[in-house]
């Protein structure tokens, strides 16, 4: 039985996607739910090591490399897929169901890839399948965002491929182990990972596209792409010092944008970069404590970020709105969504007894231990900041603030159930972190619930809340305003776009002129051919057999003559 | 599960019938909520007298370091972001009609 089930997880999702496309109604729901469960069972108890090595040309692909790091992400992605699937059960949209499954399968293929070629293939599956979760919104805005998203994901894939080939040339191996920055191939691969991980200035595909996805699509998207990148960095670049500073920058700059952003799912997208910053920083520090912190925070982040995206998806679905300036007072008629959103908000803010508390602090302690007090202060700033924009702003402007007059009800049962499961995991990991700790790559000596830590974190968060209250009461807090905030994507959406449009216009003018000139030449050629081969043309005359024989004889004579010459 | 509402509900349903006052509709409750926040903040600060702290950095030895840092940092964050708005904010249709893809 188990032998039969021992397949790489992505196979279940791939086959499942086919079955889902062919079925409808309750049967489809059953298959959807069965896929992550069956796949997780088959994963359970797989021995460490490399399974399913297949040859491709001269290379060996390792489809299923099992160790503690890949296994943790494997379990996490199954859990995230299950939650997102439950959240999507009410939909009658084959596009979203199938692309969601393929996307989750691609993420699983990536984290279990033992070599870089398999990783590249999974990378492409991630890009192509996920774009449909944005397209499925079926609005012109979403379509434009989806195309920008796809272009950047494909570029990331190409850079990865280039890096892999350069590395293959240098070292003669495609094995996916520690890579490091000391070679051109390593630098290219780092760049590819950096795009997917939303490094500063490479981050805009995330804040541009995720908020344009469907309510369900954003839940899927928030779980996989960036966490695959974190996994890949943890595998290939642990202890790379530049990541410490990149990570610190990632925790800081998005919180300013998040404070002034009106679209609440875009606020979540910015806060996602902020959370990724903690993980990237942990990978850069590279100690056992820091890597454990990065990986466990990735686990917790997937769950609480899913929960927050689900709650905002519920608001969008039930009200048709997502801008903070148009929402408010929903706690009156959406009490369950409100409560579940607050659990997610407390978790991302790392309140004691909620999941963020037990993982984020590991990275911060590691930053101090490794002699980075300034980075530590930055992370502390970011911790207060995330509470401010994700912990308070999201629930406050959606569910409280002023009464918008909207009386939308809580969403369907399956959506509430999915949020409930995510909320339970957030609380469970916060209260009983030792199960999560036992799955981490290194043995855990860290104790989250010391009086000092609880008190320090409580003070930080409570006085952040106090600051919010004071700013709000004194009228200093900036109101939610309609508008877009330009970010690094401005470069390719305005000047580069203008450049492209101008170049295209010039090219099309030149093209037009060339076409005209060409047409004149063609006309001349046409007339020439007509003159010779047309009805009266010399080449179109029919000759008698004797005449033809004469011509053949002349040709033969000519060739003979040439031969003798 | 058999919901037919589309992903984007066209109009948010508004109920015109008189409804009961909810928790935060009563100004007294907002005051009480804020009062509770102030009390908990004071409590969190006061605990420093009773708990023997094992800090990992000298700055943390300062009394109420985390409380002060949290407050100052959040005010800085919001006021800076407010200024940032003057630089980066554009009208909602700023990117529309560029044919950007």
C-alpha cells in the first residue's frame, strides 16, 4: 500500500488537477479535498534521502530529496493547499481550482527538487500556473497586472536557467546544495531567487499583482511563491551576510507604504514583504538559531498571512469593496470574520500566545548574538510597524472605524471553516510551539516564553497601540484616501512604458515607410513577372515538342561545351 | 457551498430597517475600551519593577525601553508615511490608459 503511494507529491496534484478538470459538483469537492490529504499521507514516513532519480539527456533529475528542511516546507505547503482548497470549495470556477492545484504542485516540486534543473522546471510551473489565479478575476486591471506579473516571473526563470547553465559549465554539477555568491553562476541564481523573494526594488510584482487576484487566488498566491524563494535561499545561501541587510531593508520600507495604502489587500502584500524580511535576515545570519527562526517564521507566516488574506477576501467577496476608505463597521454583521481576522492580526504582530511570537524573536535574538545591534533595532522597528499596519489598521478600517453603512453578512461556511482552521493553527503554534520546533532543521534550544521576552514584546506592542490611539484621537493619523502610491514599478509602468511606446511608434512609422517602399518594389517586380510570364509573356508561351527538343539539345550542347572548357 | 453570488458582489447590501446599537455605537464603550488600553499599558510598564529581566543587549536595561521604543517608532512611522504620501501619491487612475501590460 505505502509502496504504491510513494510518489513525489507534485504527481498527486498534477493527476488531481486533471481529475478536477473532468468532474463537477460534490465529486470535484471530494477530489479537491482528497489530493492534499492523500499526498501528505504518502509523504509521511518517507525516509530521508533522494528518491525518484530520473535521467534527462545527460543529467540526473532528483525529483524527491527528503531531509528536514524540505520536509518542513512540504508539510507546510500541504497544509496551506488544504486550507486554500477548503476556502475555494464554493467556487464553480474550473480555472481557479485547476490552476490552484498545479500551482501548489509546482511549489512542492520546487522544495523537493534535489537538483537545479528540476528546480528550474518547478519554477516555471509556479509562474505559469499562478498567473491564472490573477486572470481569473476577469477584469482589465487584473489582466494587465497578470501580464506584468508573468513577464517578471518568466524573467526570474530565465535568469535561474542562465545561472544553472553557467554553474554547470563551471562545476559540472547541477546539484542543489550550498551555492554561495563567489561565482557568476551563483550570482545569477541569487538574482533569480531575489526576484521571487521580493528583494527591495525587485518586489513590485508582488504588491502589483497579488491584490488584483481573486479572493481565493490571493490566498494561494500568498502561500507559495515567496516561501519557495525563502526555502531556496535557506538551501543555497545560508550565512550570506548581504542577506542580513537585504532582509532588514525588506522589513522596513514596506511598512511606510502599508500605512498610507488604501487597498487593504495591498496593505497585506506590503506586510508580506516585511515578514519575508525577517526570514531573509535569518537566512543571512545563518546560525542554527537564525535558520530555525527563518524557517519556523515561514511556517507561521504562511498560515497567518493566509488567514488575513482569507478574511480580506471574505470582505471583498461579501461587499465588493476592499478600500479602507469605503469600508468600516463590518463587525456588526460579520462577527466571525472579524474575530478570525483579529486572530491573524495578533499572530502576525507576534503577541504572546500567538504564532508570530514564537518564531520571529528567534531571528531577532540571533541578530544580537551575531553582533548586529543596528539590524536588531531595525527589526524591532519593523515589529512595531507590522503591528501598526497589519495588526491594527487592517481590522480597524475594515471592521470598525466609521460605520460605512454596509451590512454584509459573514461568508459561506467553507470559507469560515478554512479561516477557523488557520486561526486554530496560529493559536496552537503560539501556545504549544514545541511540535513546530521538533520539525525544524536544527535542534531547538530556544525558549520563547521567558518573563523578559513576554514583557518586552507586550510593552512594544501595547505602546504601539497607544501610539495609534493617540494619533487617531489627535487627528494626526493620515485618513484613508483614494489613490495609488507610486513605487519602484513606476519605472517600468511609466518611463519604460513611454520609451517602449515611443520606440514602437517610431518603429511602426519606419515599418510603414519600409512597407510602402517594399510594396512599390513588389509592384515593379509583379509587373516584370507579368510582362514575361503573363498571358502574352515570352516565358508563358506554349512550345511544340520539336521546339522543346531543340531547346534541350541547345542546353545539352551548352553544358557539354562548358564541360570541355 | 451552493452559493451563487459572484466573486465581486455588485452592490453591498444595505439594511434600512432600524437596528440595535452595537458595542462601539455607544460612546461610553469606546471610552471604556480606551481606558482598558491605558490601564494595560500602565500595567505592562509597572511589571518591570517586579520581574527580574535577563536582557540580551545593554540598551534593554533602560527602564521601559521597549515601551518607549514602540511608541516613538510608531509615531515616527506614521508621520513619515504621511510625508511620503506627498511624494508618492497619485490619483486612482494614474496608471490607467497607459496600455501597460
